[in-house]
C-alpha cells in the first residue's frame, strides 16, 4: 500500500475506524522499527518506541487530513522518541557532539534509505514467485551458490532468475532515476 492507499484510509482513520488503523499500523510498523533501530540500536526499544508512536497517533488521529501528514507525523514522533530514549540513557551526547545539523543529516539519510528500501521491496513483491524468492535471498546477502542450494536450483538458473528480475525491477522503477541508481548500487555491489 502506497501513499495513495493510505490516502483512501484517511477519512476512515479520522472517523476512528480501527480496521483502517490496523492497516496503517501493518504498513508502517516494519519500516518505522528499522528507522528507530538505526537510532537506538536495540530491537526491543525500537519496537516499544514505534508502538508508542502509534498510540500517540491514535490519540490525535482526527487532526490528520492527508496521508503525507500522517507519514510525517509517524516519522517525526519516532525520531523524537528515539532521541529522548538516547538522552535518557546518556547516549545522546555522542550524537550531539557533531552538531544538531549532523543529527538532522542522519535523520534525512535514514529516512531516504528507508524509503528507498520500502519502494524496492514493493517492487520485489510484484515479481513472479521464483524471481521474488531469488531476489529476497540475494538481498539477505546469500551468494548464488547458497541460493541455488537453498532453492534446489542450478546456479545457472539462479543467475537467469536474477538477470530477469533485475530487468523487471529496473523497468518498474524507471520513473524514479535516483532510486534506480540507489537500487543498482545495492543490487550490483
């Protein structure tokens, strides 16, 4: 579900529809956890922070009339909660030593990385099943021989699936040239 899908939920969210809220939660929870994890470096703390973010959102859900406002709110509250978590544990000093500008640059970098990965994974989900599985294994860092063994395929078949999958990914992501560059860097390391 992209921003357009969330945009369709906005009215239902403002009305307090719990099913719409669960859809929003399911969509953003994994990426917000990854985002928070980059700050706090503790999986459980990141999950707690994100859950608190959704509780805060639910308390203010009637104030949001656009999907972009919801997304911005979720990321900003998560970021601020992460910084508060670090401050409370005396780790914030390390981040602030560089300067507030550096922290903001990290925030933007993490946000761009998360968004690129989210778009990439959405494109990967559109691939045919075998190609999708090969690419998911490759994204987890498995070598062609390991993928072949795991999927009971020949290495040549794995290479062929990857080649076709990369072509399909480039085609589906062609409207976003910067993203294609980032994806190419990730996939063709």
